[in-house]
C-alpha cells in the first residue's frame, strides 16, 4: 500500500546529520576562541540535544516548521542549573528524506 506521506529520517538520524553539519561548519562560522571552546568541550561538557522546532524559526527561515517534518538540534556546553546557557549552534533540519534541508543558526541567543 502506497501512501502520500514522505519517507522520514528517524529522530536519531536527524540529530546525527545536524550534529555533523554543525561540526563541519563550526571553524568558519565561530570565532577562533569559540571554536577552540567547542573543541575543548567535546567528549566532556559538550551536549547535543534534539527537540521539536517552534514557531520562532519563522523569523529565521521564513516559514513555521511543522513538528511532523522538522526537528531542532542544539549544540552547547552543559551548564549548572540557573547558569546561562552556552550555545554554539541550533539547527533546523528536515526529516523528509527526499527534501534535505538544514539551516544552522550560529550562537543563537536564548531567553
């Protein structure tokens, strides 16, 4: 039975794709100091988290991503509770296998 739904990447696959894209582009998109901070945190305090993208992406990419087809991946340094979040990048990535899309926001400001 054929359905009209697009074939989708699983959440883990999407996180890995976005994470690799962020690492591949980090050196040219972060200041040298921030890039060194990212490298130093790898394997220790660096975190990668995925969740559903929210409507705040509309201002960045020009559309509101649906939770069915888009996911948000965040890379940063873990902080103690109550401490400011130290983010390197957030990526909006498509789960649709036939429509690759990954937009990275470098050093996004979290409120």
